[in-house]
C-alpha cells in the first residue's frame, strides 16, 4: 500500500501526466519518434528521484507509440516507426468515413494490449531473474552477442548493414580508460573522453538532430506537415462492440507483441508487423489491407504490448529490448541502479513501483489519448519549422544539462551528423545504440572470463547455457541464408 501511495504522490503523478501529454505530441508529429521523445526527456529526469524519472520514460514511450497511429490513420503518415502497419487498414477505414472508429479502436486496443504486456512482464520477469542468477561471465558474453545479432538481423535494410552499425557502436563504447589496465584508449589526448562517450548526448544527436537534418534536407516544399479536417465523433460503444467480436485478435496480437518485444533488438515496430502478418495469414477476412477492423486491432495491440516485452530482457539481464530501453538502461546506471537479476532483490520496491506505474499508464492512456485525438488537427497546423527548431533547442539544452559541459554539445552534434550520414546510406541506427550499451558488457565479460580460465576459450562453449546461446546465434545469423539457398536449389 505504501508503494502505491508513493506512486500516486504529486511529485511522481504530475511528471507522469506531463510526460504522457508530451508523448502524444511526439507521437502525433510525423518524424518525431518515441525514441527521440525519451532521449529528449532523460536530461530532465536527471534532477528527479529515480521513480519519477522512470515514470516519465514509461509515460512517454507508451503514449508516443499509440499517438503515432493518429497521423497513420488520417494521413497515411506513421507518426512513429511502430505505426507503420497502422497505415494500411486504418487509412482505408478513414477514407470510408470510419477514421474515428479506427482511432477509438487504436486507443482502446493500445491500452488493453499494454495491460496484457505489463501483466506478462510481471509474471515472467521474476522467475526469469532467478534463472538469470545462474549466469556467469561466459553466459553474459554470449547474451550480449545474441542481442547484437538480433539487432543486426531484425534491422531495416540488410543484415550486413545492421551488423556494421552494431560494430560501430561497440567500437565507440571502447573509448575511454581501460578498466583492466587503466590505459586511455582512443581519447587522442582529450581529457573529456577519459570517461568515454557520454551516452545521453550521443542518443539525443542520433535520434533528435539527425531527424532535423533529414527533414531540412527535404527542402521547404516537403517541410510543412499537412492538416486534417475531421469532425466525426469518437464511437466508444461501437469500438467496444468491435473488440468483443475480435477479442482473440486482441489477445493474439498482445501475446505476439510481448514475445517479439522481449527479443533483444526487435521492438514495437517489428512486433506490429509480425502481428499484422500473422493475422493476415490465419484470418479468413479477405478485407485485411482494405479497411478491416482486424487489421487495426492486431498491430495496435501488439506495438504497445511490445513495450512491456522490451522491459523483460532490460530488467532481467541488463540487455535492452529496443532503442528505448537502451536509453533507459543508460539512465538507470546514471541513477545508480544496476539492471540485472539482482535488481529484483536489491531494489524490489522500485521494481514493484515500476509495475504499478506501467499499469497506471495504460489506464491514463485512454483519457489522455482521447484528448490527443481531439487536438491532433491543431498540432498539425503548427509550422514544421517551429517544431524542428524546438527539437534543436531542447537537444542542445539536454546535451549540456547532464554534466554542464559544452563538450557534450559537440558530442551531440557529431552524433547527429553520424546518424544523418548513416541513414542516407540506409544503415539502421538501432544496432549502434545496442552496440554502445552492450559493448562494455561484452568486453568486460570476455576479458574476465579469459582471466578466470587463463586464456582458455573452452568454457565459453562447454557450459550448457553458453552452448545453447552460441547455437542460437549461429541459427539467427545463418538461418535466413540457409533457407534462401534451400529454396533456390529446390527442384521445380
């Protein structure tokens, strides 16, 4: 009871509500992703207690994922990558004059799917933490490699580009003092790099500034955001009736979303497409893709459920499930918290409060999301130049605020250019983030493991869990190529 009272105290609930409102704004503006929203809000949380800070992160991520469906439905422009699948049937329903029904379904299914994802997180995470206590340096090394391989395979584009992005992230993570030898690496005599590349300015640059540069490069004719004129009423009663008829689609999408989100590197956007694809393949509804309610329910229940799923590997193993939890892990370390199986014993109270907040967010999502839908047309009438200028301003302030260092602003600018250049050649950014986070974990566990075995790599493969993880990595990396080769050689 005391934990619940702490959650609903003004110093937690007010920042949470403000963060959710900000999440609606971020998600509803095409180009402003949920990851960018979390990256921009982290510097603010630095001056709060960890519970309020993590509450704001949860509020932004869940709300922004839903709000991305608003422009996807009305304009066929996904507000966030996770809303890509919502452009199909949602926009078709909008053309038929049922856009409000589609968005009401989006809102309710996002809330219900998120609740299912959170309850699965609550049930699965503690038992997995007990299992994770059996992990040693050998298992954690392969777990880090597994996370990078998943990010590379599931990233947009091809696996090679995803792998290159991950390697760049790992190499950047080696900058700073070598914890084993105490010798500076790749610092080039720059004192500010002795502690390594500051994580938050790098994230703000990759996701905030790079997006601004990309939109400015489109030119003035593509800079403005279109507005909508929709005066139809939201139909709560009809939406609940539709959910009742397609309840198994909702449950199936939520379970698929949670499972997919729990895979390191997958995230909500992959979850939404997987759920949509499964529904299209198993359903007898031939209208999927042409304005089907199933085509709305499946992806939107999956993408919010996936947010809960991404917290499973983040809390249990300290391995981010997606780019958002990658930033969250960096923030938790900044707060002095250490994610991993011991967090369920050392900080059990905080974990329980996080679960309560996650449930509360799903409940608050309905009224705040409803207001977001109503104000969507007003937000889109803002000049895009104003929105992008605000992003640059908050990016600079956020980068400076962590350590009051102008050098961190330079880091943010450099990573903004890196992100812009990589996206120009279709190299995904998510694997780089995971590389930045997982790099120290991989290196430290490899070196400690080799010290334990006096340079013998055998135990990395001889232990049962390590061997299973190694085989899974091989299957993940070689499986698609193997099946593609078998398909080509199959006799016709």
